[in-house]
């Protein structure tokens, strides 16, 4: 499979970076070799099951998968499951029926696809978990994603640094938001952030006025902006009638913008707000000194790394990986890419080669 040169270069750079940072390259490991395929025809069906369109990154991933797979003559079956989990289950079943050799799964709920994944493996398809890990199953072969725990750590550290830049000494009042509980990444993002924030909460540097620090108290069902805004409105009324809110841990850009909208509507000073995904509107917000930061996950790198796996499998080679991920049943080979925190200070540098975002930082 001749993946476009830019995607190959980005994927190679991402893998090399991650290998250097993790020190756990697994390109010829036993765990990887047992999942290598015997190869298959270049006109085979490649299924890509994506979740709901909750961010710009998912829409861009769909575009890249369609373009690159079709360019190489594959029968690309790329589907969004905007109707929910049942629709995604049916889509994967249809991919199996069509004889898909590889099924790339960005799950809505990674714990509810066990039956379909088992059927896929029985049909000799290779399963790649894309972005979100597939859970509680042994019927998955590879995982490609940005390092979710590291993303959370970067968000937590950026939140502290942003508040210190505005007010050199604490204590600081913060609130916590997490993603959707049916997304395997959401808890990992939160745990990574709390790895940084919890010690500061324990020593009194950070105070959560609402008292809501448990993951289950701060989730945002469906990653929906309206759910986040309703909770933010309630927090501001209940806990910040007189106190100042210094910072908010937001797991992604959509929720970050919603938080900012809620604070503005309440007529209160904007807190430091984190994010993730490098959405266009959030990059604009960062440059306007509203949202403090985002996490850049170059989807070209992530899709490129996934397509390289497909190319290797088609050729009968063992895909190169640099780590492992635990599905709850077994460890699987993984290619975990390195995320980057972006603030107004480094946005121009980070987005220099991004034709959409670079003009926003000029």
C-alpha cells in the first residue's frame, strides 16, 4: 500500500519519537509476531468503524481514511455510527459479511462490541483499535493512539502553569470535567491529569469548591456540549457566587468552549481552561487569550500510523509497534504517539506545517 508520502513521514516521525521516549520498542516482539497476517489482496475490503461526530478530529480522520484507502485500490468501507452503539455493532457485522480483511474500530463504547469482534476474528479479520481502546475482549490485535495518560498529565500541568502565570501564588479554586464514561480514553485522560493535580489538592494548593473530585461526579455523557454547559452553569451558581474560579480542567476543546461560554454568560472573569484536539475555534480562542491551551494530536500522524499497519498486514509483515495496551483480557501491541501541549506561546511553532491552523497563529 503506497500511503501518501506526507502520511508516511509523519507516522515514521511519530513512531521514532515515541520509541525514544518510551524505550520499549516492540517491532519484532513475540507479542506482535503472533498477530501478523499472511497477507491479502490489495483490492480487499478494509472496514473503518468510527464513532459519532463529536469533534473535528473524527471528521478529518474519516476524510483521510477514505482518501488514502481508495487511492490504493482498496474497497474502503468507512462508517460513522451517529445513531449509537447498536448502529456501530450492525456496521461492523456488515463489514464482516463483506469479507473485510482488516477492521479499524474507533468505538463509541469499547466494551459493547465483544460479539462483533469475536465474529470478526472467526472470519480471520485483523482488528485495530483506533484511538479508543477496545475493552474486556481478547479479540483485538493492535492499538493506535496518542498516549492518553500523557495527555492528561499535560493538561494537569498546563492548568497549574496557566494559573501561576495569572496569579503567582495559590491557593487556586478549580473545577474538574471529564469525558464520556463510555469512552475508554476518558478515564485515562482524567487519571493522567489527577496524577498531577491530586498532590496539589492534598496539600491545599488547589481547592475544588464544589467538592466534586471523583471521576463519576465529573463525567460528561456523550461528550455533549449541552451536558457540560448545564453542569458548569450549576457549579457557578452553587459554588462561585462570591469565590473566584481560577481554573477548569476540560478534557477536550468542545467542552472547553462550552465552559468559557457559561462563565461569560455568568459575567465572571475567565478562568484558565484546558482542552484537547486543536479545534479551529479553540485555536482562535487560545490566540484571543480565552482558552488557555489545547493538546495537539496530529490526526495525519495517527491515521498514517494506522494505514502503515494495514500496509504491513497486506504484505504479510508484522506491524511495527512501540508499546502495549491492556484490554482487560490481554496485552496487545500498540503504537502510542506523543502528544503536544499548545498555548499561545508555542502555537505558531506547533502548527507551522498545518495549512488550516497556521494562518490562525500569524
